[in-house]
């Protein structure tokens, strides 16, 4: 029990003990014994005879006050805002006050004019929001029970007019104590708030505001308003200038404040000597984070003669569920002390939260005020763990003057995955550290702790300041007095990453070997001036980062005076990254990274001359040992785990002053902002990888005339690449924002099996490799590659930054493989401002090709995948895609080919021996000069057929079809369609539609002969010089003329029908032979035959039938019209000796015979039947028939 709780027990002793007198004012309470003062030194006073609040005058809004019995006061509120003035407002333990409000957002202001404090021991209930204002104080006894939407209890004054206008601006009235005390239970509705405001505030009871806000505030003026979520927030606008009660603490919590899913803020601002302590938490504050909402606790205190913020209790903002991270705890003020068994917890299942004690990272956050002094005593626990999965949190202790830390910090990674967190314990001028830190991560990377001395001396064994190191690091002293002496043994025992930072120098004494055995744990040394290592540094796979002349030792850049000296027994990282940064280097011992990389850079971005006498000599590079990469000229300073954000360093330029021959590493990298000039010198790294890179587009050229030799060789220039020696490598990548080479007369010569080219200008490259090679690249301008060796493959690669380069792209592309080699395209290539030309003995396409100009393929083409070739300019006008030789699919795989351009095939397409194609779709025109065999064919434009076309599926010609060079045969799958939608021109050549059905839309002209083996759908005239033979069913889709020019026959081997009854008319110019019925399925409109006719089936029309030449019946025939005439201009005979019957039905129209019927040799008819209703009757010629039947309304003559 706190002192204040003990002092005030008499206030709640019930009806038989001293208590508040109606006339005892809280303005006379001393800070020593509140209860004793109220009882006037222990002399009992008469108990107040409470009868509820007195008065209750409405001074704003609409409402009324009623008292239904002696213990109940009801306030009926009719308006959203109601203001009442009370003579007194006291509630006895058996009394209650009920506020009936129109909604949960309604507010009632209770202005209490009593000269004494208001004492509330009973109940207050409200469905809305209640404000109690009494400048002489508000006291809630231990029996008080408040259930409200929100509550503001204030010892500061509030203007009624301002309240009615929606303003909540509180201000202390001179001469009033303004003290607010809670010993009872106050509960707000979910999302509501409880605010205790005054010149001093104490809570030893319980306050609950689930998903809401709790505020304890002290100041001269305080403003409450609402944030964007509709939740209450407050700000202390002016520090309290005086108090009249003699208390030593402005805000004291010894009870429980609980706002789960919400926020708790204790904020006091007072003049320096008004209180000894501004904010003191001895109790429990809980604001757990729920569904990643809320979880904020802020203790803010400014002023006070002893401490601004004092916490010996619990600040719990941990995540409360399996999906939440830890919350946020800020303890801010000028002088901060965490004492006793204080617990600050911002842990969470999905990650630790944020704890800021005295400031943010290095005191550099302008939104977070910095402390002057911070003290954390032993026994204090600070937690920001990830309890399940996620990273540990962020914990900062900062003071502009000094920090004394003896507690424990935990920011562990999750047990199921995640890295350890980050903790900083810093005193800008001085630091005393003897605490512990657990930043471990069983499933991830260990976190980092930062401390801060000035100079650091590493000695053998243990050092005088090992306690200051704790278990992790020392940060820049930044003006602190004295050196830190740290023992190597202490460093070696660490299980978290170690960072030693000094504003000036770091020195390692001889024999003080650093040997960190923990796997993956690294060490970083950062010095504002020099680093001098005279013993060994070894890690077990952890990084070694040495940074002399550090960018981070001050606010400005490195000054170029820091030397990095590596002596002793050198550096060994066991596979960890090694980074060396300095203004100068003195490397006399081995630097061994195992399988890790080695980065080395100048801190001032200076130029580098690789020479035996330079600040970075070739001899020093020879000290490097790694199966990883050695990268000279570029590195990144230690970032967030060191001092501030990482800074990329890169040499201004690199000049090779002699031949460079080094071996042993997996790779070497020379990096410069401006150019790399090799002169006439050679670089030979054996089988190791080699990268030369520049970044300044204005001066970032890579030039030289010496040979470059390595394993994987990459030249990455922000400018041009002009290398007249040979670039030799297992693979070569040339990447330039400018040109590669200077044209066909000065190509870059390579000797490689794997060539990648990425150019911002043009690329002119000759590859002389004798083995099979792969090629990938891009260029804004011309892309011209000649490969003189064996086979060449266009493949994907990555550029120097690791970004994918898919195949090849440029303004125009020309790839030529000479010497009988083959070319294979495995990745998409594209020319966005010109043509594509691929030339080889054989070309395999396994990817798409795009161009704005034409495409030409010189050599036999084989498809290894479904391929689309696109050749369209910026106006979407299709360009030529020309195949100068055969086009086939790989054996047993019928791949599709799509041409978004105008296709020209000069050779055979899809030969059965090499591999038939799948679908061939041409979105432009087709120029076919050889035979074509595909699964299906579709042509959107005009087609010129100079070869036969065979498909297992359908054929579709949307444009006009023209036959060239010879007789053509079109063969489709059985029952499938050969669809000509734009007409047909034969140029005198024969056309044979073999297997498949033929559909004609438009006219067919100029054919020699026509033969259709399947069904035909005719939608236009057909003109031939020879015969027409329709073996299958013929369907007419329009009125048409079928004409032969040489008197040959038009033969219909099956039935002929209209598509719509009575709509299609047929005129045959020439002899006709009908083997099947005509119009019996769907009647024709009319039929006319201008020459001889052979009828083998019935003929049905809705209109006339006219037979100009002799008619021969090859079977019994019935000619039917719908009231239309039938006219025979010549003889009508039966097939020899067949005596076939003839029936003519004309309805109301006539039948006319122009010559004998049934005459000739053995041409007699069987039965001749004529039926009409015409009044004209029937005029018969000579008739030879077995029988005659005539039905007419007219005469028979």
C-alpha cells in the first residue's frame, strides 16, 4: 500500500469514522496526511448528511432534474449538450445519480459551485458522456461505482459557453487546488474515455476503458478533443505554475489503469519547483494491443525538482492475441527513473513493439523530446519480445547528458521464426552500463545492442570497462570523457552481434585476439579516425566490418584522414562478409573470408590507382583469400545496426597502372563512379569471376586495349564500353547505358560461350568463340552480333544489377552465325525501332520475336515451342516476316506458329519428314511459295497460294485467295471446312478441293477447272474455263451464276439446295448434270440451264424453271413450282430405253414445250403427268410415252 493510500484510508471508513466534512475544502489538504487534514488532526467531525447533489439549474441545452426518492437523483437530458449548475454535488455510499441522455454521444456538463470538494462514494450511471467540474476538487471514494459512456472529472475550470460550442478547454482558476482523486471503480463504455484533469491527480482505485482512452493530466491549461477515430485525446497546453496543497507529486497512480485495445496517457507539465515529481506510477497500467489496435502507454512529465517521470510499477502494452505485435510505450521527460521491480512490456506474438525511454534512436527524432538524464536500477525489466513468430522489438534509452543503466532488456526473436530486436542504451555525454540484454533469436539472426564510449582500446584478457560493454557493443562517445578499455575475452564470449564505435580511434593490442566462437555472430568496428589491429579477428561465419574514417562519427562526411591497419594475424570470417573501409589502407596480413565476399572502398569516394605504390596496392589485394567475391571500389557503411543509415561508397575512378593478375577468389569486382581506364594493361583473374562497373553516365566509360580474362566476366558501364582487346570468359556480359563498340569497323571482340549484351545505345560485337555459345542482350540502337564459332543460343541472363534480361531487345537486331553453325532462340527478342535479321545454317525458335520493322530468317527454321512473331510499326501497320528456307516443327511436337505481320514462305512449310506444324495463324497476308502442311490454317489478309495446302483441321481465308504458278490442291480434315471469305482468283489454274468441305463467300473467277470432293457452300458466282465438278451436297447461300467458258459440263454429284426457301436462284451457263435432287430439301428460288441438262432427281423451286437445251431424264423426275411456269425450249427425252416418268406441277402457271417429248432413239417416256390450274390449258407437242395424265382448267391442244 502506498503512503498516499494509507493517509487516505479514513476518507472511506464508513459512517463511524471521520470523513469529509461538508465544509472541509481539499484546498487545505497537506501532502503529508490527506485523511488527517480532512479530519482536522484526527478529531472526528459530524458526517455529512448527503442527500444527493443540490441545485441542478439548467444553464444550457434542454433537460430537467428530478429526485424520485431520498437517495436517487435523475437527470433527464433532452438535447445533445446540456449544462447544469449545482450548489454542491456529493453522492453518499447509498445514493445514486442517473443521467438519461438522448444518445451515447450526448454530453452533460455539471458545473459545481461548492466552496468544497465534491465527494462521491455512491453510484453515477450514464449512457452518454459526463463532465464534473469543481475547482475545489473531485474525490471518488473506495465505494464509488461509476458506469458511464465517458467521464471527465476536472479540478480545472471549463467555460459553459465554450462547452455548448463544442469546445473542451480546461483552465485552472487562481486560488483553487484543482485536485482530483479516485479510490473507487470508474468504468467507461467500450470505446469511451476517462479523463482526470487537475492541478494534481491521484488514482489508487480502478479505471477501465476497454478499447478507449484513459488520461491523467496536470497543467495550467488542458484541451480535450477527438481524433479521427472518434476517440478522446488531450494535450497539456501550459505548464502548471503553482500549487497550494503542498503535495510532492503532480500525477500519482498506485491503482490500476486498464484500457485494453486502447491508450493510457499520464502527462503533466509543471514549473520546475512546483512539484518534486511530475508523473509517478507505482501501480499497474495495462493497454494491451488487440487485433493490432491500441496498445499505447505514454508517461510524459516535464518540470519537477527531483524527477520528471518515476516508474516503479507495471507498464503493460503487450499484444493480447495471436495476431498482434507488441504495442508502444513512451516514457518521456527531463529526468526519468525506472526503479524497484518495474516492468515495461511491449511483447507480442507476431513481433515486439516499441519502447522509448528518454528519446528515440540517437536522440534524433524531432517528434520525441529527449531526456536530460535517465536512471534504470537493477531489478527493472524491459521486454519487447516476439513470443511466437516475428522480430524482436525496438528499445531505446537516451539522455542528452548521462544514462545509468543496471536493469535488463529483452527483445528476442520469435520461437517459430524471426530475428532478435534492436536496443540502444545511450548517454550523449556519459554512460554507465552494468545491465543485461537478451536479443537472441533461436530461429533467426541475433539482434544488436548499442552503447557509447569515445576511444576504444581492446586488450588481452579482461578490461577495466567490460561492465560498460555488457554483452554487446559500444557506440560513439560523442564527447564523453575517458577511454573504454575492453578485454578481448569479453568480446569473445558474446552471443549477439558486437558493434564497437568510437568518435576517434579503435586500437587492438598485440595478443588481444578476437575470436568469436558463436556461429553467425559478427563484429563491427567503426572509428571516426583510425583503426589499428595488431592481433587477429576471427568469426565463425559472422561478418567482419571495419570502418575507419567513418561517415557516422559526426554529422558531416568522412574527412579522409582515417587509416585502416590490418596487422597481427589478419582477418578470418569463416564464410562471413568482410568489409574494409578507410581513407588509407595498410594491409600486411591475410584477409580470409572463406566462401564469403570481401568489399573494399575508400571512405571519401577517392580515385583509385591500382599500382604497387598506391594507397591500395595490387600487393595488398593479393592478401585477400576467398572463394566468394572481392569487390574493390564499392562498399556500404554499417547501417541501422551501427550509426545511422548505411552509406554507399564508390571510388571516383579506377586506373590500372600495370597488368593485374590475381587468382584464388571466386570473383573480383572493380567499382567506380566515373570511368575505369585499363590503358593497354591486361586483367587476368584466371577462372575467377570479374566485374568492372561504373555509375556516372557523364564519365562512366570503360575503356582499354588490353585483354580481359576471367570466368564470368561482366562489364557494366554507365557510359560506353570501348575495349579493343579481347574479352575472354566462360561467360561475358557487356552492359552499357551508352554504346558497346563504335560500329562495324570497331566491334568489341569477345571469346566466350555465353554472351550477354545490354546497351543503351548501339551494340557492335564479334564473338570469336569456337564452342557453342549463348547470347542475351538489349540495345536502344543497333544490335549487331556476329558469331563465328559453332552454335549460338539466344538465352535469358541477368544484367550487372541482377535484373533479368530476357533474350534480346534493341532498336534493330542482326545476329549472324557463320561457319555452318546453328542459332537457337530460347527467350523473347525484340526490335522496337527497326528490323530483325537472324541468319544461320539452322534456326530454332523456342520464343517470340517482336519488331517494328520487318523480320528475315535466313536458314531452315524449326519451332521448339509455340511461337508468335510480331512485325508492326507504331501505326500498327504490319510488316513482312520472311522465311527464306523451310519452316518445320520439331519431331513429334506440332507447335503453333502465329504471325502478326505479313508472312512470306519461300520454302516448304511443315514437311512430313521434318515435322508438321500445329496451327498456323497469320494476322496479315500470306505469300506461299512452297507446299504447306499444318494442323490448321487461318489467314486474316489476302493469300497468294504458290503451293498446295494440307491441314488436318480447317482452313480459313478471310481475304481474297489467288492461285499462282500451277494447279493447286487444298486438303482439309474429313468433314472440316475450307472457308474462303474474300473470293477466289484462279489466274487460269485448276483448283482441287480434296478432303474437306468448301465454303465460298464472294466470286470465284479465272479458274481453269474446279473439282470439289466434299460438300460445297456457294455464296458467289463461279467462272471456270473448264469443267466444274461438285461431288458432294451443294448449298446455295445467294443467287449465283455457275459458268463454263468452253462448253464443258458443270456436274452436281449430289443434291443441290437453297439455304433459305425460295431465296437463292441458280443459273447454269453451260451444260449441267444433276445426279441428285434439286431443291427438295430447301426449294430454290428458280433454276435456269442455258445448255443441255441431265436430270437425275426431282427439281423443286418457288419460281420458274427454264431448260434451254435438250433435257435427258436419268430417273423418274418430278418438276414442281409454286405457281410458276416450267419452260422446255428443246426436246425432253428419257435415258435410252429407260422409259422414265416425268411429272410437272406448275400450280396456276403454264407448262411450255418447245420440241418433241419422248422422241429420239429409244427416248420414250414412261408416264407423262402434267398438272396445273391455268385457264390457258396445256399445248402438247408430239409425245411418245407409255401413258399421259393431264389435269388443267383450260383446253388441251
